[in-house]
C-alpha cells in the first residue's frame, strides 16, 4: 500500500489555525462569549418552562370550571349515549413529544367532543393547539408535520377556525407550523374568541357538488388551489376565457341587471367570494367549498405564474395605482413577468389604443379593476380584442396591493367580519352595500329556500 504524501507546510498552517482558534475560544473575551451563549440557552429554557407552566395552569383552571358548569349536561349526554348503545369512545392520539394518549369523546351527538375537556384537565391536551391526530396519520418521514408535536394538541385549533370560515388555504401542516411558531397567551385567547363566531358558520366542506346554483347564478364550486390550477391551464391554451368573482353584492346586482346576469351565465369560471355566499349555500343546502376571493388568490397566482413564465397585464384603478401594484409584484415575486399596466381613467376614444397596448404586451392573463358590473361587461365585449387568454374582473383588489387601502387582519377574516372592517374604512360608500344589500340578499336566499323546499 503506497504511503500517503503530506504537505509539511500545509500541516503547519493547519496547526497554526487550530492553535489560534483555541486561543480565541479560551481567551477572556472568548470565555465571556461562551458564558453569554450558555446563559442565553438557559434563559430560553427557563422562559419556555414558565410559559408552558402558565398555559398549563390556565388550561387546568378553565377546563375545571367548564366541566363543573357542564356536569349536568355531561351526565345527560352520557346517559343518552348509553341508551344508543354508545358511551364514551377512547381514540389513540399523539400528544406532546409524540406520547400517545386516549382522547375521550361520545359516540354520537352534536356535542360528542365535550368529554375532550377531560383530556385538557388531565394535561393530555390544551384548550388551544394543533388538532389531535392519530399515530397512523403522521409519518416519521414528514419532518414538518412533527412540528405540531412540540406543543400539546388543542380542543380548539387555528385550522378548524379557518375551515369553518372557508379560508383554509394551504395545508393543515402549514397552519399548525404557523401556530407553533407564533403561539402566545394573547394568541390563544384570540383563537378561543374567534371560535365562537366560527361555530355559527357551519362546517367547512371539501366534498360538495362541482357546481351549485345560488339566486340563478351558477357557481363553479372549487377550492382556491383548484381555481388557480384551472386558470393556469386555460392560460396555457389559446381559447379566450372570462373569470368572475361573485359575492353577495354581485348577486344583488345580477338580480336587477339582466346584462350582467347574462355575462355571469356565459363566463367560463364563476367563483364564490365572501362569507355571504357561504351562508347562502348553508341556508339552501348547497355547500360552498371555499371562499375563493381575488385578494387571497392573487399572491398564490403570482407564485404559479412566475414558475410558468406567464405574463400578466394590470388594467384599472386610479392613475398610479396599477403601477404601484406592478411594483409590489416585482418586489415580492422577482422574475414574474408584468407585461404592462394602465389606469382605468381613460376616454372612449382612447379605447382602441389601450386594447392594442394590451395585445402588444403578449400578456396571457389580464386583470381588470373597473368595479362590478362595469369590469365584467367590458371584458365580455372586448374578450377577443385584448389578446389575453384569461381575463378576470378583480374589483378593488388593486387598492389593497398598491397600499392605498389596508387589508383586514387575518383574525378578522377568520371570523367572517372583513365586511365590517371595510365599512369602518369607508362608511359613506359601504353602508348601503352592507346594511341594506346584505339584508336584501339574505331575504332573497330565504325566499328561494321556501320556494324550493330546501332541496339541494
């Protein structure tokens, strides 16, 4: 076996570097740095234990009071379940650090999760945390999924609230990771308070008809991800398509405006936007799968368009607004092709030049922000002339992403109160839409329910 040749000079250099590093670490300043890092670690561990202890004490106190207050109901439900040949069901679940515990629940009934409060009282679970999962639901290979095991599973969870409000975009794993990274006492309190209105919205659904009819409008009943996939598939093709977002106000306009209603009927993709459409679907027993609104769709669409190298043109808004949105896209999605932009304040005689500009840009997707119903009517009349393959009306979306109008915080959207936030921002413009229009919309939905006998 041949001898391994070494470089004496290189060996000396390596030894010099090693000696220098040891001198640095064990010098007075190096020792101070090591003690500081060690104290930081100890402080962090102590702080985590204090927080966990405080949360556990709060969970114990609240669950004890709830169990005591609900004890008559608890006994009644237990007897009812025994009569139904049920009783208390024990299901294996993964707790903190992967420890397996038995989750208690009744076999039947709307309040079948009430015994889970016993798990909170025992310390298996917390009042707020990720959803408890069975050991078979989480693979050891799913590194991100295990992040939820850093904390106790919860009686209430962030994903459940978003599902009830039809805004559970992304995955449950992402929502759990978001909760674990940002959990705090005030955050848990906020989730607990948001659970109250969320419980009134009905159950979030993923299985529902592909199309549902609400007040004469055919809704393509898809999720956010499915809507984006459909838009991109159409953008890759050559057949011009129109995409519309419909909320309660749009439904009211379509009721009175026959031309706008006709445009919605012939559009290629009509998406349910807002909590009003979910409530209408619930009343009519025609469940809406997800709140697919343009404001939440745009960032996700930009990600896909950047990957697919598909250009987008922005048309509408006040002078300077579309340019600000284009700048937002360039900053947040570098590499995304913004083919052009133009404000919506142009004269009729300028229309041919604007259409030619959009056509020359080569954009595959055109976003038009003229407001409802003007934008839908304009797209329908000029669908072929723009040269864009997919055109969609996006209403006030440009105002949000230009920074002119702030968007409601996530917790406001999770309880379905974004409309209230918008009213506070612009009361003069929004009061009739929300306090008159929403009442009219729900009255029409109730009348349709009575006329159809609540048939799906």
